[in-house]
C-alpha cells in the first residue's frame, strides 16, 4: 500500500496525446507536480520547448508542461496515470517500473475493458485505481490538443477492498484540476456504462468518418448506434452490472451533442494509420457475450468491419 504524500503529490501521466494532454495540462495548471511521459522523443522535445497548446471551448492557452521519454530519469512517483492505447498498456507497464519504486498507485481511465487487470497483475490490485472519464479531446497536431472542457470523471478501487486513501487522494487531485469527480459504490458498473457508449459510437464513427455531433444525425445511424448500445447493455446486465438502457441512450445522445465536431478516438486512430482499440471495446462485448450466451449480431458485425478495415490498411 502506497504512502500518499498529499497535499503535494508527484504524478506521472503516461501518454502525451489527447487525453494525457488534457489531464497533464490541467493538473499542471492546478499546481500539481506532473511529468508527461511519452516514447516519442520529438513530441517530448516540442512540449518542453513550446509547452502544451490547449484549445478548450473558446479559450486557447499554452501550458508550460514538463515532459520526458525516460522513466528512469523521472524516478519514483506517487501516482501514475495511464493514458496509452490498450495495445500499448503491457509495454507501458514494463517501461514504467522505475516510477513504482516507492509503491506508487496506478490509475487507469483508459477506454475499454481489461486495462486495470493488467495493472493489477503488475502492481497488485490494491494499488490500482480504475475509472472512466467523459472528457473528450482531439490531437490537432503534436503538442496541440482541443477539448470541449473537463467532463465527468469516475474513480474507484479496482479490487473493491482497501485502497480508500489512494482513491480519495486521486479523486482530490483530479478535482483540483477542474474535473467533476465521483466515487460510486460500484465503479465497475460505471466502467461498463462507458464501454456501452464506446461500443455504440467509436466503431460506427470510425467506419463512417462522422464526427460526434453527426453520428446520430440520420434515422439509420441512430438505429445502428442504439442497437449496438442495447447489445452491450444486455451483456453488462448478464455480468451483474447496474446498467439501464434508457439511461445509456440518453447519456449517449447528450455526449454526442456536447462533443460536437470532436472526432472519436477510434476515428482518429484510423485517420492517423494506427491500430484501433476494437479488441477491448466491441471485442470485449463479444468475448463476454459468448461466455453468457448473449446474441450480439450488431457488435459482431462492427468488430468484423473494423478488423477488416485494419487489415486492408495494414494496421495489424
């Protein structure tokens, strides 16, 4: 169990892309000692030289962040926030070990299902905080991130036992950076609720090229998004999670409207020629549906289409 050094914790954000940029920038502005850690040495140099340009709503500002590509040089942290893609999590865990020399907490607000399990196997479940954030962000160019603003963020202990001081400390720090933070009794139900959103909107946006505000703009697309959401809700209920379809559909509608011209992360990946996170989103729905004998034809089709798109573009 880590000894959390509040009120002046040292944080490391792994991944200086869209979400890492928003969280790292806002935490820096809040006076929290933060290092953005990224494998891209050119991006690190640019951030240290020019700062992070953050376009938030109608405001544009430059945040003088500290970045590094060397975890050994960064040294031990109090908490490490993982914002890498799911297929990069295992490599990031191995590379980040110097950061955990003093028993740091590991925090996953990543998309998909299963990242926290990887962190728990590496560091121990009692040292893992899991959650989701409804903050959206887009990388306009390296070191330049656009976001509508901080969204609702939910955190909790991964194991469900102990870890309260760690979770409280993480929640306090994130709240200090201007995020609306909640600590639900059942954080894993909240993670699944976010998975419903992602399974319904990310592959559909990636396949059509539609930005968030346009995604449910036609009757046909709205039916597809809602159908994928309904399947993921059914799987979640089979797993015992507290998830309601009507609440999810209303939340998805509001999220898409709020994100406006923002692009979903999977669409950004496809456009940038990167592998997607389909395996921990629709792929997770499929795997768990099979375990519980739930029929999910829309999710299966979306998964197959994204995998086909990746194969056609040489992304796998």
